[in-house]
C-alpha cells in the first residue's frame, strides 16, 4: 500500500512584495522633502560662511587702511648728510666754546674756576639725538639758560633727569621749558630751558 504525503506548504512559497502607486508617490514625496530640507540647511550654512568671509575681508581692508594712514603720518626720513653736517658744525662750535672758556678760566681768579665745570656738566649729560646750540650762565645770580635742538621732544625729560645727577647742577630749578617745531629743513624740534622767565627758542 502506497501513501503520498504532500510536504508543500503555501507559506514556504516566495512572496512578491507589490507596492501600490500611492505608496510609491508618498515615498517619492518624502524623499523630495528630505532633499529640500537638506538643501536649505546646506544653503544656510554656506550663507553663514560667506557672511563670515565678507566680515573678515572688511576687517582686513580696515587694517590695511590703518597701515596706510600710519604710513602717511610717519615723518620723512631725515637727510643723513644734513644731520652729519649739522652735528659736525655743532661739535666744532662746542670745541671753540670750550677753548674760549679755558682761555677765560686761565685769566679768572681761582674762585670763579667752577664756571667751567658747570659748562662741562651741562654739555656732558647729553642724550643721543639732542644737542645744545647756546649756553648762558650767570655765576652771580646762578641763572642758567640753554637752547638747542632735539630729534624728539621725549629726549628733554631724559636730559633734565641726567642733569639732576650732576652735583653742580643738581637742585637747580628750571622755571621755563619751551618747545617748538623747527622752522628750517632740519628734522626735530627747537627747545629752550631756563631758570628765569621770558626766554624763547
């Protein structure tokens, strides 16, 4: 006796997944919306980067403009030959004054010999970039009047501070300091320092 057993079950049969047109339309619409949102996010990010770039470029332009403006405000380079010629003339003038003072000191009594030392003290403490063109000392009244030139006004406080270290000048009260721009082609300023009022450069 033969008996056939059917082991086939419909559940084991490969099923085909069939999507309707409406489902496919919804899927396409969802993908389109995702793509649109992603595009908007990318565009927003790119816009922010562009604004940052524009801001940085504007800042660079402002910095460059400031550099140009500072370059215009810088004083022109002084004529080195003219400066050397002026310094040489002043050095020669100083030597002549020193020789004159030595000659005067030899003819003066011993009590007046410290006048020459005070001249030396005033001329010795001289910072670079500052030179004296005239010295006047009143030994009887103790008054001092100085005139000179300097490449910058900031050199005057340094010169006065150096004078305070000189024993013969220390304690001297300068009542007047005047500074004005040079009226010739040489760079720097003119100055006068005096223990009395009424002296001008």
